[in-house]
C-alpha cells in the first residue's frame, strides 16, 4: 500500500508540473502580446521579485502616459478580409488560422 501511495504522489507531482508549465506558457504569451515590462508586473528590476508596499503602490509616477494604439482601440493586426484585432485578449480564430497558414504576426500587423 505504501508503494501505491508513493506512486500516486509521484503522478500527482507530474500532473502539477505539467499544469504549471502550461500556466507559465500562457503567462509568457500574455506578457508578449500585451508587451508588459517588469515594472508593469510590479518588479523593480528584471531579476528577482520585489514586494510593493501600500505606500509605494499609491504613489503616482512623474509624467502621465501617452495613449498607445492598443489603449485607444486602434487595431494592431488586420487581414485583407477586413478582420481586425487590437492585440488584446485571446487571439481570434482568423488570426490563428492565418498563422497556421504560414503568415507571421508581422505580416498581419496594421500599418
């Protein structure tokens, strides 16, 4: 019975690792799509994690940010069929199909 417990624990750990790898992959994709920086994610430096205190979280930084194309709703990607995507949220089916058909994200980038 002890061997069964050990085997089940090993299988559970492997499943957890597989799930964690998938989560990390989705996080990396979101970081890439939304172009988050370490500062956007609450890190002061690229290396290591730094906790932000409540006092620091309430501080406003110097200059106000300018509106970007994605923030204003302008399409970041479009195809010759009239489909458009701001680059926010999940990739639409037409975008995935175009990538599968051999196009690159740069080919679909709105100009």
